[in-house]
C-alpha cells in the first residue's frame, strides 16, 4: 500500500503534501496540507514551504480557512471559492478573506459573488 496522507484542508489523500513543523507542547503538529490546497487556499508553494525549518501550518497560525476550523470559530464554511477568488483578482482564498476584512459580512455576500460566475 502506498504511503498516502490526508490533507487537513480538503481531507483528500495525496502523495504530494507537507507536514507542519510547529512544536506544540514539545510535540510536532500532525497536520498535513496538500500542494493544491496550499496554493489555492493560502497562496503558498509547497516547494518553498518545504525549505523552511520552522514552517507553521495555517491552523497553528490561526489562519486556517477549512470548513471544520471556520465552523469551530462560528463562521460559515467558505466552500469552493477558488473560481470566485480568481475572478475577483486574488491569488488565494486566504488573500481574499484577509482583504475582505469583515468575514461574517463577506460570507453573507458570498452567494452573490459565487452566483455571478
């Protein structure tokens, strides 16, 4: 059986992933992110992140925009926003969410953005 890992963001299995290098209570964070999610959701290139000795995953930086983490914070999951993100001129979903500022208000308006695509 191939050694495939599960991505924290999309929960898909992938061979091309990166594991968080953050230490929590003297233990390494176990979260992994696939190449596609890192690029589309966070604007990060897996090849560049892999070179960093102290890379912290989006969850460890309190920037995770996966459905589970957003729901735990009381937000609505964003769903598949990459098309809306690109059409709005942003490089990643994270950049779009950071720029929009008021995330709760933006998620209410999200349907109108997604509906235009």
